[in-house]
C-alpha cells in the first residue's frame, strides 16, 4: 500500500470511527421518498429537519429554514453540524435569481506555508488533523448572519431559538449516537485542554439525554447579538483563551476580520438542465460540470454490460479531472483558478482523447491537462419552501468531530479544516487528494473544498436540490445522483439509495460499497485493467426532486439517520 492509499484508508477508518459508515442498502423495488405538496427539508438528523419544517410552517422562507437547520445541526449532529466550522449555501429564489454564499473557514493570520513541517521539511503526523493548530477561522455564524441580512424574513431570534432549546433541554440519543460519542471520547480527552464533560462525562447509552449547557449559552449570545455574539466579547475570549492553552494561533483579529462572501454561483448546462453550484474555493462545482461536459455527447445505460461501460467511462473521467483538481483548483481570491478554461468543451474533449473504451489508463500516465492561457465530517441539507425558493447547504468541521478541541466555556467543537490545504506539495490530505502551490497555506486564504451543494433547473424551472458529505467523494456522489435521475429515470429516493462508486486519480482504485457491486460488472471492469477496493457507505446524499405535477419528493440517505420532513 503506498502513502496515498494509506491516507485514504486511514480516512475511511476514521469515517468508520465516527459512525458514518453503514452498509449499503440496496433493494429490488424502486424506493419512493416522502412526497409533499408545498415544502420540504432533508437533512442528516430528524430533529433538524423538523426544525426547518416548523420554521416554514411559521411563515419562514427557505433561507430562514436553512439558518435554523444549520444551528440545530450544530446541537444534534455535533460531529459535523457546527458553529465552529464553515460551508456553502447555494440559493435559487422563486424568481429564478441565483446566489452562493461562501462561509468557508480561512487560514489564521499567523498561518504559513510550512506550518505542519518539521525542520527537515517532513510532515508532522496529525498536526493538521487534530488539536488547536488544525483549526481554520470559523465562518458559520457570520455566514448565517449574512444570509439572514439579505434574504431572511423571520426575526433572527426566532431562527436561533430552536437550537437553544435543543441544547438546553437536551435530546435523546439513539444507540448509534451513544456509540459515536463513546468512540470520540479518547480524542476529546487528548486534544481539548479542559475535559469537555458534556461529551465525555459518562459512558453513553441509548435513550440517554445529551444536554449542552455551555453551547446553549453561546447560542443565546448569538441570538441576542448576531455575529458579534460569536466573533466578539465573551465567545471570542473563550476561543482565544482556548488557543493560548493549546498553542493554537486564532487571534481576536482573525475573529474580528472574518467575513463570509457572496459569490456568483458557478453555472453550467447539461442538455436541457442548468446547474447552479459552488465555484472556488470549492472544486466540487467545477468537477461535476467537467464530468457532465464529457458525458453530454455519450450514450449511457444502467442495464447489463452497458453499466460496466458507464462505470469505466466515469472512472476515466474522474482520474483525469482529479489530476486537474490537484494542480489548478484553490481559493480564487489567492490563486488564478482557470475556471472557464477547465470547463471549455474543447479542452474537455482534448483531455479525453487518451480515453480507451477497452482499457483503463494507468494514473501515472495521467497528469493535469495543459491550460494554454491562465485567464470524511460534513453534512448536507436541501430545502424547498412553499414559494419555490430553494437552498442547498453543505457545511463541515472537516473530519469527524473536527480538531477534537472543544472550546471550554463556549461548548462547541472547532474544525480541522487546515488539512484541506496542501500542507506539502504531493502530500495527500486525509481524503488522499493531492495538491500543490495553488492550494498552499496563506493567511486569510480559504482551503480548497470538494463540497458541492447544487441546484438544477429543467427547462428554466426548479428541478432538483442536492448535495452530500464525503470529502473527496462529494462531487462524484452528486454526479451519480444527478445521472441516476436525469439519465436513468430514477426518483429522488431511489437515486439516493443506489450503490455508489468513487475514483479520484490517486489512489488508482475504484471504491465500491459493501454489497453494492455486481460480480459480473466487476469482472468486466477488471478485464479492462481496473482495480477495486470495498468500503462502507460513500456519502450521504440528501436531495429534493420537483415532480412533474409540482409536488416534491425527498431523498433521505438510508446510510445515515437522515430524514425528510415537509408539508
Ligand atoms: O471541504 C471539504 O471538501 C472537506 N472538508 C469535506 C469533509 C467531508 O466531507 C468529511 N465528511 N464526510
């Protein structure tokens, strides 16, 4: 096993550890998800989906619901839901206008390119992954405040209160959730400077109630003071004190200066569909548009041997595109990402000239394409409101329970997003993806992401809202959900349930889900030179599909406890 494979394997063990991995459930009968007339939320936790539904019943719009769901997930899904992390909103309003909000974490002002290397220039094990130095400056609270300023319709306080209630009164743990906290204990004890007793205070059992009093107080400050309740005053003091105790570098100035950014969403077409997705600092939108760009002129089928042809084609696209990711993709505020060139149809067809339908191209024969002019923890939720406004949000602490640092006094977990930078050229991050100069660490810069919250229009009308966690597997899982619906005619739930496959240039493997691989297809692909590796669930796609009669179908991923709520 080479170093990249080792890192990739380590990440998947980590996913297992945080309980993300569920065996793939396949079924004979097409599965149909919740169908509603007016509005829907699909998220990783039933309590958070319920909060979003309530907010819309109280007259809130999709952005109001998204803010409330984001805050609720910070309480009931603390391994990924967050106020100590960051993410992206992609918004399509009922009038057809589109927006994206980048509340991704940023490198602290004291961050520098070689901060995770020792004197010999070698990577210091786990330094970018666990502990105080792994944290980027959180963006989530600023993001929610800015989204509210621009599109919110209900009072801010009304949106934060449900999360406060969940933190203060507590919520009842399932068996899987209890096990997850028990597994996380060792890391919390090792990396937090003060015992985070709300998570580690006991051996958790099913039906225990988890109360998070410190987090409730922090949320009250946010409720009463907006973004200042997090970036200034008492919460900022707790964060900086935590940094001082743990030799971290996030300062008052970092917190004060953090600003999320409205960006034009990345848009592209596929046949009669328009995709509205996330551009840099995410690589996800570029990757799915590149893949769909190559796919557009080809015939694919889900049946028999033709399915092996499709999986071969998909793998070969992924190899080439993830090589482009390693070289060209980064925070475009700091590096000139050649977005239009990467999406250019001539570039894509040239890039694919070496494609052989009979044979896998070895990854070491693939490098990034030549551009002539340079011009696994996360969570996703999808929302459509009764007016037809839609929000796709993917948000993260990065790895499960982030840096495992709980800010004492403030009661929330800090992200370990710094590992998404390229900490040394050619050194894989925890998802096994490589990077170079484009994505090197710089103060204030955002680390390259794969998160791909995406909205589709069909013939100019809202059609689908979709996204997933899963690190580097995110863009390929979103791609598969889209292809399952658009090309294979599946409904939303069935598209989500379908077995997934993932490949990414390095390591040179196709990952498939346990019980998700047909032996005949596998042999056909092995004959073309592909190698496989079995793993647990890939991603947790949560989507909403607008049916031809205007009703909504939710697709909640059965790999987790994800659930759709609506009315
Ligand atoms: O932004 C990214 O691409 C990663 N930090 C996402 C991490 C993730 O999806 C882990 N969850 N499974």
